[in-house]
C-alpha cells in the first residue's frame, strides 16, 4: 500500500480543507441542510461558530383534565410553575388569545435567547383516565402593543392516557408544524383532555430540543 496515502502524511504535508483561506475567523466547516435531515445532498459551508449547538428546554406540569386547553399558572401563584390550571376557554388554539400580562407571566414559559429551529420533542405523559390527550407547544412574539395575541402553534403531541398515573406514555414528536423560533419569543405548553367526560389527573414532563441555524434571521 502506498506510503503517501493521506492518512500517512505528516500534518505539515496535509492541505487545509476547501475554502479555508477565504473563511472568516471563528467559523467551522459544516454540511448545509440540503433537502432533508436524512439526505446527503448538503453542501460544505463555513458557518459562524457561535451559531452551532443544541439547546434543550424542560417543560413539566400537571392539571385536572378539561376539554378546553389549560396553560401554566401565573408566576405570582405559589404552585407555579408546575400547575396548569388556567383555562384558555377554547378547545382550539386559533379560537382564543392571550393578553401580554397573561402570556408573559406563565410560570412554565421560557424566552428564547437565539434564532433557532425546534428539532424534536421528547418526554412522557401520565393520566388517570384513558382519553386522548393533546399537548401543544406554542409561541408568542411579543411587541410593544397591549393588544391580545393569538399564540402560534409550533407542534402538537397527541397520546392516549393509560388510565394509571404509574403508566408512562411516551411522547416522541419529530413533525414540527412551525419549527422557527426567534430571539425573544415566549414559548410555553398547553394541554387538554379530548373528551366529553373530563376530569383525569394529567402529568407531563417534556424536553424541547432546538438547533441554532445559519444564517441567522433578522
């Protein structure tokens, strides 16, 4: 076997990767998104190092199931951030809205520090009943207005309760309706029990994974 194969060359005799001389400082070589996460058609690109990485956000809570969506209690409540007993008043997200003093003070919410995409939602739900449960991950992009804002749906996670709070039901969501989140967005969950006869004890524990992307949007 030839001694001058690339793996046998000393470091001083190896060339830099393509585009190295023209790349800005503080960048890393990566492969672009391409047509999908499982495809191989992405192109090599030099991306800012600060935009690489994964962030995970924890969302954990409990409620007494109703047919309307429920969201997390105000931070002034001593059961916040875990209890989700504020009635949205609607069984569909688009039919309602939240005032700034409502969405800003949800105990389970987080403010995104960067422009990113939600890549996955993983976790578990338990229920004392056997009805269908919907968990929504929502976002609101605040502005200086005092007007109500209709939340944007990021993803819907649907499971069926196992009629036992010792029986964990898996959530593994990879279909994200609206993956884009921007710096400063308020992200929070809502939950409901899809039934005419409601009243199960519901518990959820989720991890929302985001991936920072390049280029950043303005």
